[in-house]
């Protein structure tokens, strides 16, 4: 791997256009103003002190600008990763304790390590185990859990942390009598302010405006004396460099969460990165993105932060504000660094209700009803994975829910593979083309000859189903002087040992039924397996370039089709010219 490929900044920095400087500065300042309150809010969600969210928004953001390939992706703390962090650490340590903070940094290191292993190993395909529909369902459930976890801050009540969503609801209902009226009014007003600003002045950073106004309200009206809880003192110090406590027991407890955060975080990040890459006509490298996010998480762990990834909302704002290169992220990191050095004393009166409101408004958009409807319209069966992910996450919790969702997604895929699509084909009048008779009613079927297409690889998953299907179609061959089954293999791109065995059994059973089997349009990889297995020799003279040639051979056994005679090709013995015919037919 070249140095420029490992460090994309070496490429874009040398070609930097001065015309991009002003929009990059504007975008960097905008995201910085947005990330300061969000970073503190998400740290609160993760059970960490507010400054940890700021630490996770400095060095990791700078590191991604060095290693990442996306020009608009805004990296930092996000809601789902924060919730996953809290879910993993709360059973091990008391929230906010030194052990909890150290474990959060350790988790960031582990997440970074998983990213780097996948990236350098070119294993980015692993994240495909989480389908889009499953991710939509999981994200919606996580958004509900995240939003409800902030209700205690809006009501000003104290609740015990619970492992399951329904237990959290019960706990909130149990403590609702202790609601602080002033806090509730402040929380509702905060949500209203954010919603109205997003609707009428979307370019203004509403979270920053809320932070300023809520701090002023606390100071001017002495709201702390009325029971309004604030974040308290925030250290005005830079994040210290150092390794967290590498306790093997803690590492063992966190390894599962590290993989889940990597899976979910990278899916969120690469999805939004690709959207803006397409919009601005450049490419993002999935494996390099893994390296960039991995390096960012390692940096977060070494500098007192917690796991980070790219965020949907901030990336959208970053693009809208004009970001054209990763310089915008560098500006963001510098702004937050200056905030930590000089402005943190101003945040001591920031009410928790305002931070809770920021989180609630931010995660509402994660419940994408429109996308759910779109999925149902495109492929209704995808709703199975979506629904399982949604329900499992709400009932079983974040980590177990995502595991169940992944398994469910894979089971849906296996179910589809086990019963692949197939079609009986007929000849379009006046042509040599064969098409699905259900979709082309004008297609004619030759008496005694059944042409069947299988649209999937022939493997252990579906071999028995395909065998039963083909034998059933063979039994349907009647009404002619001959009985033959032609298998169109254009949809079969692979075959394994179980598939070969099933095909061999089909040959035997069709011989007993006195039905000839012919194959057509057999792809190269499948041909190779058939040759090695000996089936190619057993099918000598019964493998053809097209369905028309196969039917012609059945109708006129022992003669060469006119289309091949004109080319000077012996279909039965010369294999390479058969490939030539495949090519010519495919381009016809």
C-alpha cells in the first residue's frame, strides 16, 4: 500500500484549491458549533462526563482527516454508539467513575483495532452481514431506546439503569411523581426551540442557540435553586495522552460490543459517505474508510475519549454548509480544542434537560418511516428482517437485538436460496429466444420437451429442492414422440459438490423415467466443476449453447443444428467454439 493511499491527505492537500478555503472554513465552524453541545450530550448518554465527549471530538476528528477518503463525512460521537457504550459499561462499572471512563477509552481502542484488522485485511465485506432493512429496523428501535433514556432529564427525575427497554419504561412510570415542574417546562421549551429553528432557520445551529439560551435562563432565574440539574464544572484541560487500563477481564467483557459497534458504526458511516461521494462525483474506498475510522478510534482511546464514527445529521450539515475537503474537519477539531481550553467554565450552568432535548430531537430522524414504506414496496419479504431487528432490539436490548437481527437476516437469505426462482420457458414466435411462459403468454412450448431455467447457484442449500423441481418438470413432459428436459443454466453461476451429487442423481432417475436431460448456456465456472466431476463426459452431446439449439437437438437427434453448421462448429466435440457461440448469442 502506497503512502498516498494510506494517507489520502497527501493527495488532496497538494491539489488544494484556494477557492475551497472559504466554504471549508464556514463548514468547519458550523460543525464545530454543532458538535460542542452534541459531544457533551452524547457523552451524557454514554454515562460519561461531558468533557469526554469533547475529547472524542478533537484528536479523532483530526486523525480521520488524515486517513479518511470522504470529503464531507463528519466523525465524532453519535447517539447509537453512545448507547452501545453505556449498555456495555454500565454492568461493569459505576457510571462516571474512573474505571468507567478508562473502560470507555479501552473500548475505543478495541473498536479501532477491529476496524484496522478489517481494513488492512481488505475484509470490508464483513459488514454486509447487516442488511439495509435490518439496519433500518435496528436504528429505529435504538432511536426509541435512546430517546426514552433522556426522559428522566426532561422530567428532572432520578431512575435506576435497566437492561431492557420495558424495564426502563416501568422505572420512569414509577418515578414520575417526582417530576420537577421547572425542569419539565425547560425541557419541553428546549424541544420546541430546536424543532422550530430546524423548520424556519435550518442554517442556524439550533443546538448551540439552545445551549446559550438555556445557560442564560439558569443564571438569570436561578433555576438551580428550583431543582434544575446542570452538568457542573467541566475541566479546562487538554485530553491527556496515555493507555487506558488494559485489564484482560474487561477486554473479554467488551469484545462482543467492540464488534457490534464496528458493524453498526461502519454501516452508518459508509452509507452516508457514499451518498455524498455520489453527489459530488468522487469515490470512497470502503477498506480505507475502515482504516480511517480505526485510526480515529485508536486516537480517541489514547486521548481520553470513547468510540466514534461518522454521523448522518452532522455530515448533512457539513455538506450543506459547503464542505469540499477534509480541511473542514480540521477546522472543527481546532474550534473544539479552543472551546476546551478557554470556554468550558461557561458550560457549568448548562442544564441536563437541554442536553436531553438535543439528543431526543437528533434521534427522531433515525426512525425513518418513509424508508420502511419504501422497503415494503420494493421487497415485502425484507420486512421480516426489519421487524425482527426492531422487536428484538426493543425486547432483548441493543447487543442481543443486533445479534438476533443479523441471524434473522442470514436466515432470510438462506430461505430465499433454498427455494430459488425458476421458470418454464417457451419460444417467442419467429425468433430463437426462449422466455418465461408466465410473463410471455405468446411463447410456445414444444410437446414432449420441457425447458426450465434455474435462477440461482446450485448448492447444498437448494440441491434437494432443485432435484424435486426438475423431476416434477420431467414428469410433465408428454404429448410428443420424445420426452426431454432442457435445463437452461444461464442463471446458475456456481455449483458445489452437493449440487453435483444432486445432478448425478437426477441423471439416474431421468434415465429410469426414459427422459433425456440436456443442458444449455452453461457458464465457465460451472463447466469446470462438471468436467472435474465427470458429469461433462456423461452428458456428452447433451450440452448446448442455447435453449433453441438444445430443443433442435432433441427434435433432430444425431444432426447438427443449422446455426452451428454455418459456423463450421461441431457442438458435440469442440468446446471452445461453443464458448464462441455463447459470446455471439449474448451480444445478439
